C-alpha cells in the first residue's frame, strides 16, 4: 500500500511540475511575442506561433501578423484604436511611434502580392460594373465585400483602388468574418507593417 501511495504522490508531483513548466514556457513565448493570441472572429480563434523566414517577403496564402503603423497609416491606426478594432496593452508588440500605444497584431491572410492586379470596389458597388468586393487578377474573392458601416452604425473608411501592386506591397483579408477590419478598408500595406508569418497552433 505504501508503495502505491509513493507512486501516486510521485505522479502528482510530476504532473504539477510539468504544468508549471508549460505555464512558464507559455508566458515566456507570449512575452517574447513568439505566440500571438487571436480573440477576434476575423480568423479562427486561438494561438498563432511565429514561423521563421519572412525577411524576403510573404506569399499569397500566408497567415501574417499586421501592425498598423501610425506613420504609414496614421488616420487608420487612430480610428482602429479609438473604435476598439485592435486591442491595446502594455506588453503588446506593435508600438505606435506617435501615440506610444502598444497594439496586438491583427491576424490576417495575404491575398495579393507584388505584380497582382487588384481592384477594391467600395461598399456602394457598381464600379466598372462590378459588385462591392476585392478582385485579384480579375477574380472576385468570396466574402470580400466591404461594409458601409460597422455594427455600431459608424461609417467605415473605404479604399477603392484599381492597379498593380508594387514590390513590397500586400493585400490582407480576414477569412472567418465579414466584420474583419482589413485591406478592404485601408488598402495595400507595406511589408514593414507585416511583422511575422504565423501558423495556427
């Protein structure tokens, strides 16, 4: 009986120790921004881990972390903060140069890269005879129609363009919700605003 109790105690201690190690490792990963949590509906909920090797750019289909810069997109970044489209807390990785705010990266999917011809038709639609949405190389992207207002009835910015993306430019889109705040509202992003390639855990 004593041997059984000893083994049970040892198993319990081992389980507790493993749990402590896992919690410490998770805290370390979050602090170093190796893992980024997603709590919004624009992409599948959960944790996303950084994938090495984005210095040479991103590819269509990549999941990326986006830091809306208040230098490149000052009006959009300010609007996103004020309306709560992006989360802010002191340990977040996206530091705003002007305001000093630190933001959680938006998690999106790259849908267009340099050389792609893109057209964003705003919420009013009927531009060049096309319905509202994003078109890449002439193909409509499903579920990409921008809204005129958000769920609170506030007017959303529109980003109508029709041109070929230049080197270092990307279009990003959420894939799980039509409420996603993405390129349909702020247009192409420079590579500097895409801070990591990610994978869902």
